[in-house]
């Protein structure tokens, strides 16, 4: 993409992230009952919150994280958003999770991708995009695949976020929120797979093994599927199924080459 086009996309996506919240909806960092003063720094409050969580003192942990988040600590805000998503220590609330992600992007979204908080900022863009993709029932967050695509693109291209790259690749592959483009899909999936994102490795591995929309590279595809299977959780049955099918149909030579490729990968610099 030409630089001028990339800058335009960046500006458009950032504008979407900081768009005005609908009337009557409080900002993500306007936490109920949150004290406005605290002798601790946001970093100290974040650390205290982490200790409290480990010790099972949930209310104390939430209060400390809320204070740190209110004062711009991205990791604390990200942690709170994740807690709202899962109902961990707080009432489960997808809208609060969305708005907390959104507030991170509002206040920190244009930071240098090499900043210490980049991983939390990029994850906030991905978290917002996930919600735009599916929507939140009974809220103003309606399914909007195009907006999700733009936010994934921002996280993937600006911050090099592996999960954003994976999800962007899937959208290109499925033609969701954008025109279907298998070559772009393979490009973004490859970037994520190179960072050991196992779901990206599984999807790209399947594409390469069967020759779906790309030239067939069976050993390389089987390598990625093997790496993905080893990293996958028990709930990722789709990865195990693709791996098992590939192993059944691969030739002895393909399996042998794939094994050597896996060994080379695992010995590579930093094990990727």
C-alpha cells in the first residue's frame, strides 16, 4: 500500500477509535465510586492490584486497578477490560469491556509502536474490533465487520500485533468486512505465524498443505500444522482435526521434510 494511502487509513481508523460516545454513555474510565486522589503512583497501584489479585483480595485489586486506569495506566485498563469480559472479580459486562478498550485507544492510540505499553494499546484495538465484529446485544455496539476490519488493520500494521494480523488474515480469506483476497490473507497469516501465533499457523498450514487459494507447499503446511497442534488447547479441536487429516494424507517424504522443518524452526533464533 502506498505511504499516502497508509497514512489515510491510519487517520481514518484512529478517528473511528476516538469517535464520540453516544449520549448518556459514560467514559470507560469513569469508574463507579472511584476515588480521585491516591498517594500511590499509577504504576504502584497497578502492582498493588496484581498482588491483591494473587492473594484473592478481589475488591482491593479492582479498586487499585481502577485508580491506575483512571490515571492513564494502559496495562491496568487492559486488565480491567479483560476482567469485565470474563466476569473475573467483577460483574461480567461486555459493554464496559468495550468502552474500557475504547478509552485506551482514545488516550494512547497514536503512541509510538515501540513504547512500553504498545502491547496493551494494540490489544485494545483488537478487543474493540472483536466486539464490532459480533456486536453486543442490547447496546449501541451493532455488528459492523467493516469497522472491525479497519481496527484489525490498524493493530496489525501500526503495532505489528500478531492477533490483529491473524484476524485480518481471516477476514481477507473469508471476504468479511472487505473483498476476499487470498494473497493478502496468506501475507497477514504468515506474519502472525512467524510470531508463533498458533491459530494463524493452523490456518496458513492448512492453506499450504491442501493448496487452498495458494500454491501447494505440503511439507511447509504440515510444519505449521504440527507447530499449531503442539501449542493448541484442548478446546481447539478444529486444529487437531486439520492436523490429523493432513498426517493421514501426507506422503512419507512430505512427513519427513516437515519433521526436519519443525526441528529447524524450534532451533531458530529466539524460537520465534
